[in-house]
C-alpha cells in the first residue's frame, strides 16, 4: 500500500508492466533454451552409430572388458559429454571471461588473433580447422582452467598397490582424493600461481613440465571423455564473444569470493560489463555507449 501511494496510479501500472515484461522474457528464454536442447538431442540421435562407435572405442569395437557396446550404451556416452558437462562448461567460461575482462591486453590479443584468422569471413562461419589456429586464445583458456578449474577435486579407488617415494604404498581399496585446485596453485609447480599469465602454456615454457601439473579434466584412463569437445566449445564461444564485445569487470562490486562446491562457483556470481565492439573502440575503459551489465553464474547442480 505504501509503495502504491508513493508511486501513484501511473507508477503502479508502469511497475506492473515492467514485471510482466520480465516474466514474459524469462519464459521466452526458457522456451528457446528447451527447444534448442531438444533439437540438439534429436539431431544427435540421427548421427550414424558406426561413427560414434569408432570414435568412442577406436578400431577395436569393444570396451575394456571385451564386450561390444550396444547402441544404447553409445548414445548414453554421447549424452554424457554433450550435455552433462553444461555446469562445468558454464563455470569454465564464466571464469575465463572474468580473467580476460581483468586483463585487457590479453583480451585484445585474443580478439586480434580471431580477427586475423577470420579476415573477410563472418564469425558465424568459423570452421573446425580454425580452432587449431588460435594458439594464444588456447593458452588463455588453459591458464584460466588452471586458475579456476571447474572441478576442484576428484577421487579414485586404488585397485593395486601404489608405491610412494618414501617407501610406503597405498593399498588396494583405498579411495584417494586428489586436489586439482591445490595442484594448480602449488608454487613449486607454478611460480606466482595467482598471476594470470597465459604464456605459462607457450611451447617454450611447457618444455620439461609434467603433464600432470595441469589437470582440469583429470588424467589417466578415467579422465574427462568430453575434454576435446569442451576445449573446442570454449574456443568458439570466446571467438564469437570477443568479435562482438569488449569485456570489463564491474569495479563497483567487490572481488568475487570462490565458492568451491561440486563445481567451482563465485558467491553472487561474476559481474561483467559488455560493450559493443564498435562503441568501445577509441577508449581504454568503459564508455558511455550501450553497456550491458550481466552476471556470469552457472546455476543448478552438476550430475557429474
């Protein structure tokens, strides 16, 4: 009642119209998302099974126990890496955009790399072969996954004695928890681990480094089945985004606090400012053009 009196009749009508418009927009976005998801599932089910079979199992056509996978098994595996990584992908992309927004020099270099690669072509025409020609963008992605791995820890059950350097051994049946986040922030492996330096992953700086020092997708025979797909998806999203927008951190908000659940999140999300590329050119900070404020935040619980 107090709000109605303060706003007046016209204000109440305007507020009600605004709320209804927000609700309709949310419903529309939800409908579009569900429609796209169902269309993708339908398209996936039309893929030739033999192609998926060869991709998943190589040329043997059998699993680790010597059994041939059924079409249902293959479809389930495809669903796993196509869809069940949506939370991890949302986390990885959100932190990647946050890191690029805080380092405009790296962001601009990624943008120039994409523009040079796609000179004369629309970004919507990006091809699979193009993704291997984005070396600096790939380094930025890898370093962001090092700083903010979507999955902070994994566990494995030992099936045999695991010898340790001190002469002891981990017996079979013991479940070991391995900290991906701790490994990625170990100063013995990564000097100044909190610094966002993509050149850590340059070919020169990667020589002699253990491949197990960076394991955002875990490692070994039980590593993430969708890691190649995830890297490709992140490159495409970065290319499409940076070719249209300049990203800035919202300095009016405090730095995010990590919230390590099953998936690494940030309390209250990651707030960024997006400025259309044409408007942003000519100044080194957010201008007064059409600035979009958004929160990068993966919702829900992962099923992985």
